[in-house]
């Protein structure tokens, strides 16, 4: 299990590709973002930016989150939660059947003085579509378990 | 239909209450945020903040978004999209069956010089639980249609 000490500024993870399904986009928009331009191609008539049905930005954010969480679980990390996100930007429309890839780079790590045992890892996250154009950017903060005693380091001398 | 001119700094909307269902929380976490402490009460064992299953912050954000969109549609506004969110903060855990109320206050309005016909409305959004404690805060930006010609104003003289 990776803990706070295993994260360092500059660490980079690449995730995806991941396809955004039309049905999933419709279902999500009906529940959480019922705007005409997210519910059908017709709903974009006269819209200045969207020529056809777009995907809710909140679904794009949730899908990016899934990739980040899955990546952290493949290399298990003791995630304790997400206190916040800064500068979340939907840079271009995402459309049904677009394929996204995601990059996450660690840009800051620090212990929380008032919460011993917890560290903050901040990642710059960027999602691109199949044309390699950025569609989402954000600064995502994660709380990671930070043992107060150093972990035992095994070296060849222990074998 | 309300357009950009109908929004002013200080406008306040109150929404909810809205209950966060346990099944919905589970389904969302399985799809988009598969972390042990979001999937069962058992998954919070040893967790420093959560004593029982919590709700994904991304679901809380999506539910808050639904209330904001529904409110704008009750008083129809020509929403064109959401370019971004700043300082999204999950301030306290939300648990299944919590009831949330949301307040949204307009804190900035401006036309976009490079996009005639589009205005930016920025809202400070805050969600509270049934104990009136804040659980989410964010600055949400919305693009709203901003007709370049002033709307015809009907007065008693027109009747």
C-alpha cells in the first residue's frame, strides 16, 4: 500500500482511453444536468458553441475521477478522501462516443500540521479527447494516509 | 426567458431540501468513485474522518448542480453552459439520507468582450445538511445568453 511518503512532486500517471457512452450521457444529464443541449441533438438548435448533443461537464469530471481512483487502486494508495478541487475548467465540449485520455501530475505534497497521520497530495489533472485537444483541466487535492513512524525499508541486507 | 440583463450581483436563490438516497450513493460510487468508504459502512474501518459510509463528493456536486439547473429552469434562463468551477470544497462528509439545502448568490456578472451575445454569471453556491452545517461550497460560473439589442420593455403605456 502506498502512503504519503511514496508521492513526490513530478510523479505522472497516464490513464485511459475511456469512451463516453451516449446512453450514460443521457442518463446522467436527465438526473443531474437537465439542459436541452445535453439531452438531444435538437436541443442545441441556435446554441452558439454546441452543434450536437454535448456531455455534462459533471459527468466528464466524474469519469476522470474514476480513472484517477482506479489508477491509485492499481497501485494501491491509502486515499482518505478529497477535500476540494481548484480551477476546474471545461475547455471544450465533449460529445457522446468521444474517447478521453487523462494525465495526472503531482504538483504539491505536504503534511497537515493539525492532522497528524494525514498528508495532502495535489494533482494537476488534464483530460484530452481523441484529437488530443484538452477538454478538462483541474487541480485535484487528495488526502493520503501519512504514517507518523517511517515505514520499514527492506534492503538486500534483510533478505 | 431570463437573459444576462436579468442577473444582478446579490441575487439569491434557495433550493431544496433534497435527500441523498443510499442506493443512488452506492450506484454512483460504484461507477465513478469506487473507494471503500463510499461503498459500505465496513469500508470506513480505521478511517480518520468517516464513522460510516459517506457519499461521493462528486455526487454531492452533481446533485447541487441539479438543484441549480432546476431553479434556473423554473425561472427560465438562457443557460449556454458552464465553463468552470473554482474553489470547490467538500467541507464535511455527507451520509446517505442526509437532506441538503442549497443557496446560490450571484457574485459577479460580466459580458465577454470576445463573445458578443454571451455573458458570464458567477454564483457562490453553498450546500448545508439537516443540521445546517455547510457540506459543500463552490464558485460556479455560468454562460447566459446576452442579447446585443436591449429587450423591449413593456410599460403601462403599451397596454
